[in-house]
C-alpha cells in the first residue's frame, strides 16, 4: 500500500514537472539560459529545505531522508545559506 502511494506521488510529480518544463522551454529568453541547471538547483534546494525542516535541522537525519552523505548535505546547506545572503544583482532594464 505504501509503495503504491509513493509511486502515485512520483507520477504526480512527473506530470506536473512535464507541464512546468514545457512552459519553461517555450518561454526561454535566450541561448544563455541554462534551464536544466537552474531547475536542478531549485529542486535540490526545495528537497534540502524540506528535509531540514522535517528533521528539525538535524543534518544527520536530513541526510538519511535524502539518501546522501551528511558531509555533502552540510556543504549544500552552507551553499544555500550563502546564496540566500548574497545581494541580488539589479537588472538594467
């Protein structure tokens, strides 16, 4: 029963992602946009934030939830924190 529910979640994510990807690719502004890399980074950030939240910011527990090494997760958490602290570049329009 649990496996069926998990498969259903994966299927739902795939369907929604396909819709989002279609929209992103159709709206691609120029050849310098690296849509795949940007989406990969965003998804990773969302998973890390959720795992940290579910584990009450316990890196060891969060790394087990994500199936990655604790040191790798610590590094990625620091990268996310540094990215969030960095001032955003102003666009020149």
